[in-house]
């Protein structure tokens, strides 16, 4: 049996922080190219992408960590941070940023090699990718989330005691 590794995925990604007068298909494609191949820009009225954010359909390598933000320079306003919010992600890890496993998997691996996570270390461990998923669509309606609502350190590992 041959195994075929799937490394590319297609997802809708929201671009937040683009100045209103820069919300065009050209800008969307340029920023989207940072993440992967732009397949489609959701523009309802032609050249411009009207709304609170730009929405693009992308194909990208899912074996790499998700990119959360990027600095971009816009005419007349200078540098702005553009945040990426991914819609309908499957299982994803908010610790390493990769798709395919939940955050608890990375927490468990860390604890096996480094010891228990304190609550403050747990917050630091997972804060990089918090708020990575888009919570609303272009109409402002909730689209749900696959994120775990709370993360907790694993209970201490107990070694079974075997009596002779």
C-alpha cells in the first residue's frame, strides 16, 4: 500500500487591518501571496472588497505553522499590521500553529520532556495563536470555532507500582 501525504489545503482567510481605501483585489492578492496561492477574492461589487475585512480563498502548505499577522506598508498611511483569521479550521494547535492535532497534544509532549506547565507558562505557551480563527462572516454573523475553550495542564503522570 502506498501512502499519499496531503500537504496542501484550501481555506477561507480573513485579512483584518487593511485600510478601507486599500481594500482592493490587487491588495488582497498581494497580501494573500504571503500565505499561499490566492484562488479567489470575495468581492461583491467588482474591484473593491467592501466590509470590515477582506476575505480570500487560499491554497497553502498545511504542514507549516499558520501565519498570524504581517506588517504591510500602505500608501498615505504607512505601515499597518494585517491580522489573518482562518475560517473553519479543522483540528489545529494553538501552541505550534499547525493543523492536524489539538493543542493538548503539544502540551502533553512538552510536559513529558520538560515537566508540568504552570498556569502562566500554559498561557504563554498557547497565546501566540489565540484569536487565529475568524469569528464572524462578512455579514457579521458568527461562524463558530474549532478552538478549545480552555486549556489545562495535564494531571501529573503517575508511574504504576508493580509489586513482586
